[in-house]
C-alpha cells in the first residue's frame, strides 16, 4: 500500500525538482544508488520496470527505503497496463509513471488515490490525462517531443498543466535552466545522473554530489 498520497507526491516532485530514474537487476546496487540520491537531497525516486523479475527487486527495495530513508518517495516507471500497475501497487509503489496514456491504468491508481503520471506528446493527450485525474503529466521523450519550447507552448493554453519531461534532460546548468525557464513542474533524469568509475562501477559519492549540485541550481532558477 502506498505511503504517500498523490497530492504529497505532486508537492514533493515540485519542491525537489528532480526525479532520478533508474533500473538495475541487482538489489544491492539499487539500494546504494537510491541512498546516494537521498544523501544528495532527492526525495522522489523512480525505479523503472525493465528487466525480468523487476517487481521482485522493487518489492525488496521499497522495504529498504521505508525502513532506512525517511521521507523518500519511491515509485515505478515504464508501466504500460492496468495489471502491472496493480502488481506494483500491491508492492507499495507511491506513484506510477508510464510512457503512454491508458485510462484503465488511471482508474486503477485513482481507486487508491495513488499518483499516476502518464506520458504525453500533445496538448490533446495532456488535457485527456488531466481529465483522467493526472496531477503531473510526463512528456516523453522530452527532447524529441519538442524540448523546452514545447513546454512553453503548452503552458499558453494550459497554464495549469504540471509537466515532467523525461528523456533529453541533462544535469547541467544550461539544460536545466532551459527546462525550468519554460515552466516545468520537475524533470526526470536517467543515466546522465548516475556517474560511473573507470572500472564501470557506480560512483556513489559522485552521484550524491551531482544530485546535490543539480538541486541547488534548480533552487536558484526558481528565485
């Protein structure tokens, strides 16, 4: 069962500004990456439903987060149907992110008042997703859909839209400034956030520093 309501999730994504997006088949690696992001200041984290038995990894990861990382909101992404949505809700997912708009997924989340963030690529899809109850909509892939210019254009007829681009977002001052100046609610960042060492292992200290630096930049853009 989700620990955080959809309103709390929407507020947390707005306040922090970044949602790290990550998947790895190894549970211990996932724990260390989530902890690194938490130490850097992130309070929302998206585990992507990619590999075989991903739900088993998520279930154990969510137990770890609940017991050790107070205030961290863990959800799941890359969900495409209502059945998989229900599976992850049973494992305690606090939010569901999808690359598509699916009404049955919306109903499954709405019954439990869990945040649902569907992927949209047009004003029509964004409006329909909001009609289905989405507090925050995802644009994906962000750069291919139209980048910051697309967000700025959408905010004209839909100024109330809370938009989270994923895909094409980099943790650099120039890129983050473009997105937030365009009016995004928050951004999702994947591999570019997760630094590695020369031997291919993750640089957990470097991840914490990158997350912290990115959050500080976002805070300065909003002043």
